[in-house]
C-alpha cells in the first residue's frame, strides 16, 4: 500500500499523518498546548511521530528537536539547528515506500540517542513482530507488573528475551488492561506491526551505530489522571531511553568525520484475506 506523509516544520518537524490504503496509521493525542512549546519545554503528547534527539526520556524531555521550528532545505528536506548539533532530514517516496534519510553534524565524540517516536492508531488485536529471543530492556514502570522483589534495586532496566522478558508478554498491543510499560529492543533494526490484514514495517540502516526499537505500550495505564491508550513503536539509534543511563555501546557516537548518517524505511502492506 503506497504511503503518504505530512509534516509540520514549524512544530518540530513532526509527522502529522502517515496514510495508505484508506488507513491513517498515526494516532492523535488529547493533550493541548503543542503549538506553544519552546526549547526545554515539557513534552506534549499530541501524537503523530516526533523526532527525539539527543535523548528520549531525561533532559531535555523527549530531546531538543521536537520543540524547535525546522526550516525547509529543498524538496522533502528540512534542517533543525540546536546548540550542540545540526540535524538534516530528507523524506522521499520510493514507489510508495517512505524513505527518511538523516544526517547529524556535531563534534567528534558527541553521544546521542535518536528515536522516531511514532504513536500508532492500532486496534486492541494488533501485535508487534520482531525476532524471538531479541534482548529486551524493560524500564522501571514495568516493576509494578512483575512479582515483588523481581526488580533489581537501583537498576535502570531489566533485560530479558522477546516476546516475554521477565515473563511479561509484550508482543500483544491490547486489550487495554490499565498497564503502561516501556521497553527497548536491543540490536533490532527491523520491526513489523500487524493489525488484522494490515502490516506496517520499519527498517533502520546505520553503519557502526547501535540500532533498536523502543516500545511504549500504554494500555490506558498512563497518565494517572485521565489515562488513555497510546502505542509507540519507535525505531531508534541506541539501547536506552535516557542518555544519562546509556553506558558504553548504548548510545550513538559521532566519529572523527563529524557526522552520522542513517536511513529509516517505512512500508505498509495488506494481506490477501483469501489466503
């Protein structure tokens, strides 16, 4: 199914629509105030796909590029300039497949995380498919879903194997049960979301940098007041949500050449119902 994307450069380069085959894939959130944010603001959960860099959690909240205006730089290209780096993104349609090329320019040795923070509009029957056995880092909100004492004191994450790290099955994206959990799938460059006959696939290419997938499975468990359903499937560079927690090998690092390039490919498919 050919995909089409809309973006809002004024509001952080945000992807506001990703549609194909009569379906809108991006969820829209209930939070007001997205239009009034500035650098350093607390994150506003407006839905769509937000570019998160140089961190996802931590400070700045969801990074430093989602809250800044971008400028156009030619057909399908845009640039955002931050104090420590410049990010360029080019979006292109390749026979109905969406290709997003990125280039980050910064001082050699600069460490960062990046995530395509995509919040998806999915039914409770949807599933996330990645290779069985993929190392998966559960983040602290998962502790409430595990047996007492299962979470090691002082640890930023607990690692287990997909699809059920620490016995917590994560591949099912519903039904809503009042829980909310975040996880990072380590060294996982590809992921597929299956929702009925529809499939959405992400593939991330980047030589020499850690690649993963962030998962935010909020089944009406967050926020405490007025919880709602939101499902984030987030191709990412790095293996942690918070740059402050990222140890050696957990973050991308700018090489001596002073830039990192990567490519995100997004494709949609519809299975034949007769098969």
